[in-house]
């Protein structure tokens, strides 16, 4: 390949040579070298090392020898919560705790050194507790009573508050089934869904824009260390957006961010965007407004996901919607007519029925790429409807293995509907992968591993029964790069390493196409580049 200095004379290229570079996974393209324009951050050449050297000799620039290392397109996380991940990185971590006594001991030790007003924790799962029950306000009061405390379940749809937190937020007086009460009618401290959102809002009111800046920066730096170069920030509040805008204006954002506003809390912001004509993709290469996210239901872990039939392990409930059909229809219509992208959280199949009905009425969904988030329980007829309408789906493969109790919730008959990724791929549905971080770790290799193995190697109870939904490593890598870029309207810029695209890539310690499936989750990111510039380490 020859380049004319008359056309490219202003370029300052960097050539990355002698690499095992996967430019794309579908189709599979493997090259030795890339040349990146330092000014635009875009790829101007891909091919042989010799060709890359000629480009640099023609234009002047620098050569970086990869010494045979493997290079991949940067991962695109289609669904994560940057602010909440940042908070979690500054919280007490309860992942893997095996009992309420262990939880209390960790809380006690942490509270001794914590200087914050609120004591915050995240990641517990009562399914792992030997007591097999939710912790309560009284459990927490035994170790922390003078300061408010809130410990959020791993699914982020349930939390437990101590008595001081209940007093400050007024939860005791709320008339909602999502304030769990004992036989006497006294609040146990366990709150779910809209009540948890109410508590979060109360806490958020005490946070400054500067607090959000810290949380977002901490989260962004952590994600680039994991090989994520672009993130769909789903459920972004107005204060978080202000913090993002400030970081962007100061050119401090270390990661590309695509924003989906929290539809439940940002109606005024949505109306403001509509009035000034902001549409999907407004912004620049680092920060763009994409659309709006809202919840249609809850989670399987909390039994609040809305199913068409009762839960197998609790026939008294089928879950419930988090939004009225008319309200969802009105919101989708407003977002659609404003030229923004809609993302609706839907886990249970009954919730997905409602979302599909609303999208069907909206019309021209494929062009807008309106999304369903999670899509955990999908019937065959729903997969066909997704393909027919052109609805995009953001899936979180780590749920396949972390929801190891799913068989108890759904029963054997419905297990075939649990994250049917292979079926979605075969049906031509546009899908991308996300972590839902901090619900799951923002490490894309964990998602790749879960999508490829579905827990067969880890003894997950439903693994064998859903093994037909395993996908190949190539398919998983394609979905977590190009697929996620597509559902973010970014396939022209991201997802592959081709001429004209942004040079977002990672260097890893092992070739994912040359390792056994069990080793996928052990692959490490050595370096992360955004726009051809190294941002980690």
C-alpha cells in the first residue's frame, strides 16, 4: 500500500508491527500491523509489518514493536452503571460471603475505619448464606446503629437498611409491598425495586457533582484496566451527566461513554433534550447522548422479574411490572418521536411481552435500534418477534453462571428460555454483551467464558440442560466488540480494527483462539489503547 504525502502530509503516524492482530472476528481477519494517525486517533493502514514500515518511512512517525503479542479490538460494554461501579469500588464488598454472621463481622470491621456518613456495602446473596434468608435491620443494628447503613444485594434490586437508615429515609411509613415486613407489620429493613430507588435518591441528594466525578473516574479507570474502551452508561442521572460533562470539558475522560438517561428520574431532562433537538449520537467521540433507560420489571434473584407463570420455588408470585403499560407506552413514544434510543430493562418473559407490544406500536424500531436490556427469560415466539421488529438486545452472559439457582426459580420446563444466546444469533437478532457492572465484574473475559461454557465446567445446575445455547469463542468475541458497538450505533467507528475506524485496541497475554475454554477467564489485559494512545497501564 502506498500513501501520498500530498493527501496525508499532516498525519503523525504510529506503526504497531510484528503483532498477532485480530482486526475483526466476523469475518475473521488477522494482520501483522496497524498504523494509527496520532491526530485523529484513527487507523490509516492495516496489513503487513513491511507495509506499515513503508507508511512510517513515507510520512515520518514512530514504530512500536509488539513482539508477537496478541491484539484485539477494545471491548465495548453495552450496559454498565459507571457511577454505581465507582461507588462499589469505594464500598465494602460482600461478594462470596457465606453467612449473615460473616456479613456482620465484615461490616463491623469496615465501620471502624470508615469516615463516611453512610456505611455502604454491596454484593451479598442470600442464596449463598447458610441461613438461607435475607439479613435484616436487626442484624445490622447489632454492629452499626449510630450511622445509617445500606447493604445492596448482588442483583441491585434488593437492599437491607439498618434502623438508623430507615429513620432517615422514612421507609417505615411507606405503603408498598416492596417494604418487607414481619408478622407484626414492622419493616424488616429489606426493601426492593421502587423503594430501593427511593432510598438511593435520598442518598444521591447528599452527593455533590464532585462526588460523582470521583466515582465515574474510578470506574472508568477500572474498566480500561479490564480492556473495555467504550461503555454504555445505562441509567445515568442528571448529576452523573453533569459530572460527565465536566470531565469531558476538561478532557479527563479515559474511556468513551455513551449515555442512556434514567427515564424514571429524568423526565425533565428528556423534555429538555427534545426541546433543543438532541438526538441519538449527539456529542463527540468520547461522550455522546444516546437515549433513555427505564425498568419494566425487577430481577429473578429477588423474584420481582415479571413471569407469565408463577415462580417454581414460590407459586404465590409471578413477579410484577415496575412500570404501568400506559406509562411505558407514553415514554417510548416520547423518546422515539424525539429521535432518541430507548432501552427497557426486561428480565421476565411477561415483561418482555409488554415491551414488545410497546415497540410494535412505536414503528420503525430497527432504525432506532430500540433495546431490551437483559432479556433473561425469552420464549421462542419472542425471539422470532425480536428478529421481525429489529429490536436490539443487550445481554449479560455472566448472569448465566452467577444465577446458578435459576433452575429453582424457573423449573426445568422454562430453563430452555434462559439466555438463549445461540438461538438469538441464529435468528439474526442484533445483540451486544454488557457486564451490568457492578452487578457483575466489568471483566469481559468472564462474560466470554460464561457465553462459551454456560457453567458446564463449574457444575452450574442448569448448565447441561442449556448447553445447546453455548456459542463459539469467535461468536462471543464478535458480539462483545462489533455487536455491542452496533447496538450503540457505533459500528462505523468501533468494534473492529479497520482503516478509518478509531484505533481502540488491547494487548493481551494469550491468544483467545488458541486456548482451551477453561482458560478464557484467565486471560489478562497487558495494555489498553484508545485512539492509538495507551491509557492503561
